[in-house]
């Protein structure tokens, strides 16, 4: 398996910044309003999810306690295998070596990004390499297999780390911290889920950064584990900017991670689609 690193923007100076945690709201993309729940899940809905048709006054919670969703553990480090469509739907298999796929993912997300997954393990079957991937949407950390020959495989050494207890976010490259900032995280009733996620959709709002998503949003593959929907759509999570910087350091979002607008723009420049976003409970864990 050959693996190459996608091009990245120049490295930012290492600096400490204050970040606000993500809040949930509707996202306007090409005139279409799409809902994202800011609780620590994925803002990019799976291809089978319907777009919201109406706004709801408040999110509905079915449980105050999230189900366990530890960071994926396998022989492959997050970012070592980034799987992207070659322009065709990605065929998913229940087991490595299966003759027929169990389902497929369309080649584009609802936000218009190429469908991208993280790989967490590999297996050789009859001379062919298979990759274990996690999927987009609830429940978090669902697994399937793809054939390496069917997808484009790259790698990245960039990662975003979220530390819930400290209300902080780091941007790292090759394990070195390049940026640290304060953040807003999910409220007790809508906590940010922990585990390894990744960027599925970059959304640039810098032309009008006064909305709840601020100047930039990085949609993730994860969904809230306590909300069934938000604003009529799937409860996806994101790392994004904010129009309430005074809330930095608080746990008041629906699960998303909010950061200052200048930080959100920098994360957007440094963390392309496929960048791992690893949500830890604590730096001490």
C-alpha cells in the first residue's frame, strides 16, 4: 500500500489562543440550510440522511448520558490511512474478503466534499489488501471494510486534539503542538462525545462571520450520542468559530467545539478533509 501526504498550507507559528466551544445551528451551503448539532459529533450527514425541512425550537434529548465511544484502538495510528473516493461510490463490506458489499457510500457528502474515511486496521486476503474504516453518522465508531484497490489512500501527520476537562484544543503536526486554544464544549445534557473522528467537510463562512458558526466550520463524521435530531436534521458535530467569544471555556454547546474565529480560519487552512479530530476526556487520561 502506497501512502502519500496531501499538500498542506505553511505551518503557523506556535501560539496560545483562546477558543470558544462549538454551538448548534443551521448551516447555509449554496442556499441550502443544513443542520449541525454542536455536541461533539459529525456535521456532515451520511448520504442517506435527509436534509432538514423545518427548524425546531430546541433539541430533543433521549438520554443525558452518552454511550461509551472510546478512541478507536488498532494497529494503525489516526491519520496513517486516509481513504477517499476515486470519483465512484465507496463499496463497504461487512468482513474483509467478502464477495459482495453490504452497502455503499456516495462519492460526495451533502456538503459537496469528496467522501473521506479514516482507516484503523488492514488485512490481507488472497493477495488483496482490505482496510477497516469507521463510518459517518450514528452510532459513532461503526466499522466496515473497503478494498484498497477501490479507493485512494493517503496519509496526514496533522491532527486536532480536544481536551474536555481542560476546555482546550491543540493543533499538532508530526506530534508537535503548533497551536493551543480555549474552547467551548458540550453541556452536561448534550456532551461532546469522546473518541477518534475526522474532518469530513470544511465550510467557509468568513464572508459573514456573525452567525453561530463564526468564520469557519469543520464538519466531523461523528454525531451527538444524546440528541436524536437538531433543527429538524441529524445531530452532527463540528469544530467551528463563534459569535459568542465570551463563552470560551464553558460547557454550554449541544456537543460541538467552538473556537475563536481567527483560530477556526487557521484550523481550516491547516486541517483538510481527512484530518483526525481526537476528543479526549482529559490531558491526564
